[in-house]
C-alpha cells in the first residue's frame, strides 16, 4: 500500500506545522488536528492511511486515542506512529502496547521520518 494521506495530531501549532511541512514537501496530503477528539472525527472524514500522534495533549492523551483507534473496527487498520518529546524507552514500549506501530522522538528528523513511514508500509 502506498501512503498518500496522513493525519498529524498535536496540540502544538509549531510542531503540527513543522511535521506537516516535512510531509507536504515529500508529496503527502496532510490534515491536522489539535486534540484527540478532533482527530477521531477527522479520521472518519479524511480517511488517513497513517497517523502521527503526539502523547501529551489536553483532554485525552495520545496513548488513550491510540488505544481507542486500535479497538475500533473501522479505524484499527490505520497505523499510528507516536511522535513525542517523551524519549524514554518506557514511553516507546507503552505506546507500542497501546497499539502504535512505531515511535519517533521530537524534534523530528526528516530522513528518520521517511524511514519510519517506509517501515510501516512493509
């Protein structure tokens, strides 16, 4: 499957912009959301093929939203890559146990980001 549509979920306008900018320059169609509830609505409308999910957000955090995606029959096919400033190994392990496909630490390196995307489609 070739990924074309990506949803970026992050409460930081700067982080949303930086990640979206990298992805758009690589030819992806990008939609953004600033919290988990908005993200869940956009998933159903935009139908992304990949989601980049921040962890620390107001309301439901990224772990909770990822767990919700993994349990939803209509959404569980969408891979989630957690994208956070939380760089501890325990955060990565917890993210994967919640249903995330991978984990990347901010600030995001464009080359590493593309490697992570390629790995998800394998």
